[in-house]
């Protein structure tokens, strides 16, 4: 999404939402990083390699799709649930918008060095 997002008369640059979501995602234990969908994970994320995607519904609620790389050994379902909760909380508290959905795509696993 390249245009500003309008929520309750306030215009927000997509980069601002991207930063809020990325910081929320990367605060979750077990997430190595927000992934850009390159490499094998890119087969799943075909949306121009974006790690975070947004859309608004008719009620002005935000839907978010987040692509992440998990740390090996961390339960993936646990990561997904924590990412959903952190992202929804960050959008509600920092933007003041309702959240319709947070979809989490685990595109890869990072192994310890």
C-alpha cells in the first residue's frame, strides 16, 4: 500500500504502521526477524517481498499480514499466537484503530550459530 491510510480523519503513512508492527513482531521471543519473503520463504509470500501488509475494511478496522522467521526450537503455534496479540495491542494502543485480523506467516527457521 503506497498511499496514506486514513483512520478517523487522521492520515498515517504506511511506513509508520510498518514500523509499529515490525517492532511489535520482533519483541516476541522466538521471532528471529520479520522476513521479506526472499529465498524459499518467498514462495509463500508473493506480495513483492513485503514483510508486513495492511488493508482496511469498511468499518475502518485494520487487517495485517505479517511474515516472520522463527528461531529453531520455539513452538511455532506459540509464536503465531504471541505475534497476533502483540501486533493487535500495538495497533490499538498506538494508532487507536480496531484490528479485524492479524495473519501470521512463518516463512523460515533460523538456526543458532
